[in-house]
C-alpha cells in the first residue's frame, strides 16, 4: 500500500522510505521486503536506531522531513490508507462470533482478533494529509513549525532515557545470540517506558512460542498451559485489554 501511495506522490517530489524495525538477522526480514517488491528505499533496522532517533513508540509510525532536512511533523501513527472494511461483527463477543467463524483457532488468536478490530485508526486522514503536503509543500495546513514539532514530540525524562539505554543494550545482546541475557534489559525498558509499544512488541515477538510459521512472530504472549515459561509481565492481548484498544494509537496531531 505504501508503494501505491509513493507512485502517486513521487511526481510531486515526495519520497517515501519504509523501515523494518526487527531485532533479527536481516536475512529473516528480506523475504517480506522482496515479496512487496518496493521501488522506494526500504531499510532493515535491527538496532532500532530509527525509533531511537525520532521517538517512535509504536508501529506503524511516520515522520515528515522536508527538502531542507527539517522535521515538519514528528513521529505519529501513519498509514497509506486503503484498508479493507472489517466485518461488522469483528469486535463482537469473542466467545461467540469469532469462534463461530473459526472454531479451530486458539483462544488467544480469537482474543487478538477481537481487540485488533477495536483499534481506532484514521488511515484515510493521514494519507490525505500526505497528499496535501506533497501538493502544497511548506504552505500545507499539516506542516508544523519548529516550536510545534518540539511541543508535539514531548520531553524525554530520566525514566525514558534509562528505558532507551536498557533497550539498546538488550538489542545488542540479542543480536549476539544471548537471548536469555537480553530478557532482563527488555523487561526493564518495558517497566521504565510503559507507553512504548515498540519496546514491548519487539521483545514479545522474538520470544520462542513453539508455533510454526509466521504465527510464531505475531503470537506475542504465552502458550496455553505454559504461562510460567513466559518471561514478561505483560503480553499483547493482556496489555491492550488493560489500556483499551481505542488508546492503542494517539489521534493525529493537530497543527
């Protein structure tokens, strides 16, 4: 979908760069990149340098950088639009509707589907804003001043700085193949920066689940009957239930 939007806006001078944030051997991410066949720059960032530098706390996030290298919109939820409309009953009682549609699915998958269906995201609004910026440049109503960018970015306190240090150390250790040693530092980052979903999702996604295929990466929680083996206090399903799926992404920031 980003490729489609890029082809539309590239003649107006807009370039899109997509980045895969994943602590893994880049060879594991390349099949997904190759399947998408992008013509725009596509990077793999196993050290999460992009979210460290730009303050990204969830995915997908986007940053607008103008032709002078200035950030004119800071990190925020970002989509290219064009999402298929989910079934009207997608957010219905997970004990009945999704189970009835897919009775063989594990309950955790059913719960994930039910929570994901309730996540609020205005994809069309973001894509429309990008089109406005590509068309109008610095005069776009969505472009922020330097003061607005700083205010929207928010401060970085001591806990957030410590969390970033723990996460950086965890990724370094993980990439050395010392998975068990990385876990305490991932957990410390989760504790110090509880609103940073990127920190949490990364640690959860690399935790061995024992499941085959892509589901292993997206499970992000304990296997039924093996909860004691799960090394983290939270999981995707449990944490999003606690915070509320409507709060998973912040609304698009106003200028």
